[in-house]
């Protein structure tokens, strides 16, 4: 089955929204805000590489307390756990 890119984007967005709700409920709004800051920051870094911006992201991560860091790692792990091909199967 071939998925239309728009369908895949909508389903990925839905998955992200559901995951965000779950993270917020389980770990709090601060953890979700931290994840979103990092996610958007690294997307920007990938699109427009900049050493100063990269260092800001590294410094931001270094400033996180252990519990927040643990929650952030869990959040990213949950999202990226399924392989890309498996995620496509799950979203179909």
C-alpha cells in the first residue's frame, strides 16, 4: 500500500499530538515544552546549520536537571522507537 504524502503527514501529526498529550499528562507541561524547544531547535539546525545555534542547544541540554533530562529522553525514545518503515505500517 502506498501512502499519499499528505495522508502520512496528517497521521504523523496526529501521532505527535497524541504523544504530546501523553507526555504532558505523565511528565508535565514543562517536559513537553522542553521537548518541543529541542525538537524545533534541531529541525532549524538541520535546515540551517549554525555553530552558535548548535552550541545553544547543547548548553540548553546541559542545563537540564536529571529528572527533566530523563523525561525528555523517554519522550524522544517513544516517538522514535518504531523504525521509519514500521511507523509507516502503524500509520496506514
